[in-house]
C-alpha cells in the first residue's frame, strides 16, 4: 500500500546550521506516530517540511504517493488541503468567534475568503458542518465566543474542530498540549486522538511526555540533533532508550563545549 507519508533523506539547513541531517521515514495510512526529541533537535522543522514550506536542501517527500517536494501551484494546494495542522499556540483568528474560526477550515474547498466567514454568506452545508464539528469537540455552546473568551483547552478544541472541518487525511500536531495545564492537556490529547482514530486519519504528533506518547501512539519516532535515532512500534520501545533522546548532544546548534559543561 502507498504510505500516507514517505520522507526520504530530508536535509534542511538555515545558513551554516544543518537542522535536518538526512531524515527518512514512512507512515502507513491510519498510523498514529508520536515524534519525540529534546528542544532544538529539529522536530518543528521536520513538521514544517511536511507542508512544503521549508526549502529542502535535498530529499523527497511523498504524500499519498504525490511528490510534495516538487509540487507547485494547484497540485501543491491540493496536497496541502489534505494536511491538517494543530499548533501549540492554537493559531485562531482573534477577531472571529469559534464558529467562524471553524468555518475557516473549509476555505480550501471554496473561493471563500475571510469575509464570507464574517458575512454569513458561507454555503449552508458548510455552516451546518461547522456546527457539527464544534459539537464533536464539545464546543457547540461556545460557538459565538471569541478566542479571548475561551480557556486554552477550549481554544485548542476549536482549533481541532477547524482541522476536522478541513477534512484532512493527514494531521500534523506540533506540541498540541504544550501550552495547557496537565488536566486540560490530557483532555485535549484524548479528544485529538479519539477524533483521529474515529476518522481513520494518519497523525504525526510531537509531545514532551514519554508516558503519554507510549499510551497513545502506534509508533515512536525519536529525533536527536537532526537525525532519526528511534523508529519503533510502541511494543518495541524501551523507556531507557527514549530517555537517551534527552541526554548528550541533542540540539542541532549545540557546541561540543556546552555538552561537556
Ligand atoms: N527559521 C529559522 N532560522 C534559523 N534557525 C532556525 C530557524 N528555525 C529553527 N532554527 C534552528 O533550528 C533548530 C531546530 O529548531 P526546531 O525545528 O524548532 O526544533 P524543535 O522543534 O525540536 O525544538 C533551532 O534550535 C534553531 O537553532
Ligand atoms: Mg518545536
């Protein structure tokens, strides 16, 4: 079967700094993978590469068999439409209410600008769908609230509803609970994985909690200093091996002297 994501020998550099140093992995359709690694090891750069925004120095990315790394224009937009993102900082539009933010998830399907989300001219079926997505994340009763009137956990629920509205096949979640307290974080993570499983989506999700990673993921990718160190099914991962991702030369910009200190 064609993998949902096939990344081959990805290399990304910022000036002289090599951030991705030959990253390769495949993700089967429907697989839930947690990406682990210390701060500065290149996780977010890898995740940004998967939306075609990072300039690759070399390597290839295929999404459901289509080459992202060389796609342009319409084809690139089409591939991107199938990829949903969830961010640490939620990235909701502060001027719009929860319902309107969720409607934005449909923008890729229509020539619907920000204005139609405000002016109630969005197609009726999309408006119904947006409400349904808010219901799925338990936020229907907050539809008219703006982000500033919602807690962090509630804002991330709205962001998940927006992702659901987009109807992606692949979800990339970069530290989705890093801005939340443990209780809200756990609730949001439960919700995110439940929705991903119910929809049969493929997900790559970064987390900083080894126990949570082992609880939710089918498989772990572990990064250290710009390279994949661990690629293993959950049953085959050992905690000491995961802990080793956080010791020694972990950052891509580490100086050898800093490690010795
Ligand atoms: N836009 C950028 N310009 C220059 N350097 C960057 C940029 N983004 C990231 N880096 C460098 O790449 C390293 C890895 O960053 P990042 O991918 O965000 O790691 P992680 O998400 O694992 O913390 C950072 O420590 C930083 O030195
Ligand atoms: Mg990051």
